[in-house]
C-alpha cells in the first residue's frame, strides 16, 4: 500500500505561481507512475501531468508550457510547479500513483483557487 499526502494549494491571482507537493510513504519501491489530476467544480477529474519510472512526462494540452512535474529519485516526493495560472486552473488537485502490480493510490486533494 502507498499513502499520499498533498500540500501547497491555496489562493493565487491570475498569472501567479504555486508549487504543489505530494509525500509518498509505504510500499514506495513498487511505484511505477506518479501523476497529478484535478477536478474542477461541476467537471470530471482530468489528468494534469504524469511522470513514469523512466522520467518520461506527459502533460494535458491545457497546461503545457506552464506546469512542470517532477519527483525525487526515491519516489517519496512528487511536485507540480504551476506558473502563469489562469482562473480555469481552479480545481482540487490530487496526487496519484500506480504501482507495478496495478495498485492505484490517491491523495486527499488540495484546493487551488485562481482569482483576483
């Protein structure tokens, strides 16, 4: 089992930046893919970015060039650097990992609000 705890959300003005963090604990040696998802009010949860065990990254088109996903080599920490934030980035952001045996773990979520 893997436990995930997010932090770093908050209120920011349009054009501002935030850095989300996710701390992973438990059976971290089995982690394959780590990622960030978000759910905006009234919408379905969507992929924001993910990073594989070989450090390959994937981003949603809506965040390309603005957001950067990264992790430590031990897979105990995952970050999402968010720049040039827009009101449409407002959502609850969730940390996610998928293990090699297909176990799927989620954090509790952290609220990001972009508003003037």
